[in-house]
C-alpha cells in the first residue's frame, strides 16, 4: 500500500515537472518568434 502511494506521488511530481518543462519550451518558442 505504501509503495503504491509513493509511486503515485512520484508519478504526479514527474508529470508536473514535464508539464512545467513543456510550458517553458512554449514560452521560449514565443520569445524566439517575437524577437
């Protein structure tokens, strides 16, 4: 039970990180297009 809870937290965390990275990349693209 505890293992799956930890895995769930890790999965959510890595998903959040991936999303953050994606947003960052999108922002960079926008900046490049404007500049």
